[in-house]
């Protein structure tokens, strides 16, 4: 795959057209919309700010574009969707997360679509696809992050339904969502014969966030400064049988479903941010004057830029190689762990060097490279920390197929 800070897709006319139109929207109409509202990445905004973006992106064909044609999408391959996600990540737009449906839209719903009943499609998911409703995903708890089985939110049987009590944190899109795809531990009766209880079971529920017993509070502000997280607090909230997603006990399979796909599809967004940091650094090196010459005339700066570009090219190449395997029907599980690890670590290094190249200008709060530094630092933890990825890679090496001898 050729190296470029503005990738072209001449071998795929459909993708080339989509990327061109997406860049035009991001840099034109969406940029003007954000400017008119005075938005920054740390602005506190309401759902009324997001809904016009959802609907306009839907009109332009981008919102839910990965979905099959019968649901209004174009049935993109994973590689094609990744290319669009990279463009969005490289745009620098405040509301970039609302263009393809990451913020409460079809991409946030993800793999749960396949588990929904007809009634759930009509009530919950089709309105999300149309940009009329929004959802969030609630799995994480204060003491249950990587160890999701430690969650304490519990669903207790009540007639045909359940009563849910617990406290979820870091529910992205929660401040703007109508409902949550929420994972809870099932309350199991104690065995009457005194034997130890079996393994805990977890189920997924579609929980209306305006239901009695549900409180949505502003979550902790991450280091990116974005106000897009919420805490979901449930106090004896009743959910009926029609709100159970899949079967009882399917919760972790649904909540962590398609992990290989999701892990790979997080990488292009980080690659876009790294590409943006590199492009800003190249431009700064060309225009910043030091000692009577451009900053880029210094060999130390040239070497930094060369290393940044090489790391970006390597991370991007391995990501799209794994996505091509996924498109071909393979299950590149180990490769997905490798991509998440390598992309996260190198995207952050690129952002770190971008700050170094910009010097004092890169240290100013709100400078774009400073923001990218904070955002890409988070990616080393979000969606599975680098340590988790290393554990999985090592496990596949040590416990996988052994050479015959």
C-alpha cells in the first residue's frame, strides 16, 4: 500500500468517490457548522447539536454506510469502512464521531443488530439507523474494566421480567442516548443442597434511560476533555422480557461479540489522528523559521519526521492487511491484538514527537497537536490496554499450535 498523507484509492472507484465526498463534507459543511456554533473538543453540548449532524450525514449516505442496502447502507467491506474511519479521524472535526454513527449511532450498536427480535428492531434499532434515536453501551464498572466478570450490576427475576440494580461508568454517548445496551450479572438462587454455586451468567438488556429507577449522570471527564461519557445508575429498574437481547446468559458473548472486528476497526481512527499529527508537523517544519531557515532544515527534525512517517506506514499497512484477511473470511484474531498494540503505541509516539517538533506551540492547551497527544494517549488503554493485547499475543504464541518434531 503506497505511503501518502492523503491516500488515494484509484483501484476502487466506489471508495475513491466516497472518500472524496467525505473529505468535502468534513472540511466544508461540517467545519462551517462547528464554526458557527463555536464548538471545541471540550465544549459541553446537547443532543440538539448532534441530531442535525446525524440526519445530514444520513442524507449524504455516510451515517450507517457499513450496513447492508436493505437498511440504507452500502454494504461496505471492512477495509472500505476502515478507510472512511481513518478519514474521519484525520479531519480534526469536533463532531467527527457523529458522521459514520460512532456516537450513539449504527456503529455504536455494532454487532447487537444480529441478536434483535423484530419488535426490538422496530422499537430500538431502526430509529437509531435513521438518526432519530441514539444508544450507548454499558459494560464497564468502577471495579470491572478489563475484568468484566467482576461486575456487580445485577438482574433479579421479577415475574416474566427482571429488576436491575447497579452502577455503570464510561458509557460513551450516554449523555445523548435514549437507551443503553446494558450487561448485567444474573441473580442466581443458592443451591439447596449446599453445593458451591455455578459460574455466574450475564445477560444483555435494552434499557430505556427515561425509565423509572434509571438515572443518567455526567461521567468523569477523560483527559481528552470531551464531555461524552456518563454514569448509568439503576435502582430496582424493571425491564420486561421484550428487552432481553438474545438469550439469558448471552450477555458477555453479545457485549464482547465480534471482538476481532471491533478491535481492528478502532485502529483506523487512531491512524487518522496520527496522520493528522504528522501532517501538522510537516507543515510546521516547512513554515517555522529558526536561525534564519525553516525548522525542517535541521537534520534532527528531518529524522523525527522520517521516523514518524515510517511508524505510520507500518501501522497502517499491518492494519489493512488484517482487514483484508477479515474481508476474505479469515479470523485474524492474533493479528488484531498485534494491530491494536502496534497502532496504539506508535500513534502515541507520533503525537509525542509532534508536540516535541512544535516546541512551546505544542504545549499550549487547546493546540491541535496537544489535543491529539491527549486523545492518542487514551487509545493505549481504551478498548483494551496494551498490556491486555500483549497477554493475548503471548498466549497465542505459547498455547497455540506447536511445531511438530
